C-alpha cells in the first residue's frame, strides 16, 4: 500500500473539530494563565475531549476507544502543538494506556482503560531520574521483591501532570541486567509517595516524585517479569511520532506568525520580509517544516500498515523537534527584542520547542536509536 498524502474528508473534519474545540476552551489567554499552574490543563477542555471520544481516539474499540489510526493521531497532535494547548493526553491516553493495552492484565485493563477514555482518571508515566539517561540503564529506581509484592525506592522527575493523576506507571529496575526493568501501577496517594512541583523552561506542569519504601503487589506489575522495557519501547514509538506531530504543528504556526510580522514590521522604509537574508531564513524554515511533516506522516503511515518503526519514529522525532527549535530561534531574531517579551506569542513557542526537543527521547537518544537501526540494517 502506497503512502497517500491526501487526507480523507473525515480526517479533515477531525482537524477542524479539534481546532474549533481548542479555540473555544484553550485560547492563548488560557494557555498563558496555566503556565506553572499546579494542575496545568483546562478541565473543561479535557471533558470536552472525552465527550467527543478524543481521549480514546487511538485506543482499541474492544476497550471502548475509537480505534483510529496513527494518522488521525498526527492530525490531533498537530493541532495540540499549533495551539500549545496543555493537556495530559500523551501521558495518559497514549503512553500509559498504551502500556496497559500492550501488556496489562484483563483486570488492569478493565479497571483503568474505561476511566482513562471517559476522562475520569488520568495516568502518567514516572520514567526519568535525576542524573540518569533515556536508555534502560537510566532506570535505577529499584523494585525489590518483598513477600508476594515489591517495595519501590528512589526518585523520578519530569513527571507530567502528576498532581492530577490517579496512578503512575513507574519504570523500576528488578534485576542487574540492562533490560531488567518492569512497569508498575502505583497510586499517587500510596504511602511513601511524595510529589514536588518542578519549574521548567516551558512552564508546564512537572513533578519530582520520591518513593520511600512504597509497597505494591504482584498484581500491580504490568506484563510478565522483565518485559517492562520492551513494552515501554513499543509505546515510546507512538510517543515519538506524536511528539513529532506536535513539533510540526508548533513550528508551522510559529513560522506563520513570523512571516506575518515580517510583512507588518518596517525598517528603513520597507518590510522586514523584503530583506533578502531574512526572506531566505524563512524559506529555509518552510522547507524544513515541510520535510518534518512528510517524515512524520511517513512514520504514521508505517505505524498503521505494520511497517518497522525503529528508524522512522526516532527520525521523525529528531528532525521535527530540531526543526521546531531552530525555527523558533530564527523567529526570535526576526522579532528582535520584542520577541522575548511576554506580550508576544513567539517566546512561548520558543520555550515549548526546547522542552519538546529534550523530552520523550532527546536528540542524543534519538540519534542513538537511529544509529542502531541503520547499523543493524547494514
């Protein structure tokens, strides 16, 4: 089956619907109000997404979701990136729910997936650790066997929307081999769990979580022993494609407002866009955005057609996020000093671009994943 770049009428309607709902419930002023907010997302938008079946968009119909393809997911995330709408959709409805779909027990799936899809419960992964990397060796929080369960001790950071989560999907080490990592469902109100809000360059809602002898049962483990990293790698492929789509949406809008500013702002009696050097910067940026979009669409198409994602997912994430960061840095220069002031939107996109670049596998981790795929294929 060939890659078709023409969206169907239904897919275009999805884009229009998402843009309209976000415009109604998360306009620019709401996004600004929610910066550094302990909750960090508009609850009315979240409920509207639930009513429109957008929370379960990518989850199987057998679990109450809509069963849409990754192409529909890309459409949704382009709009989320374009608007900067802060939502726990990726952490709850894609990564956490995806781990449950891939490896969860029947009991775990029936207990959590309907609540995630209805918006009644939010799940979020607790993955990264202080001073540790994105690979399996970076997981050093320990889950030590204790009777018929486990005791978890250690710290996680950059846990998005943790204050709103009913439970965490915790990556914890259960052995000394590189991939001896398991996933555990841990309620955020469990004894020994402490949340501390972190401030970030993007002013989103992140938390450090400390685990002090937290008890979990064997039934709280997602999947068989030692399979956690494989499950996480699978759902992270989805996460990287959608992060790339978010970067494409953000970059596209950032370029749009930059081009408009270059037409409106005059210097030496002519618009900024009339200066050849600046116009070439914007031409290069447009070329890069279109390239990032195509690569992201190819990864989404491959996902929907059962093609390998070991190269395409990290390639899309790497290229789209680097493009987003570089484009917004260029845009800041065209805006000049005012671009850094809070009154202008471009500073928000610049900060979000950098945060997205270093999240859900940073540049170096994406390069490593691509290198492994290329060398294995050689």
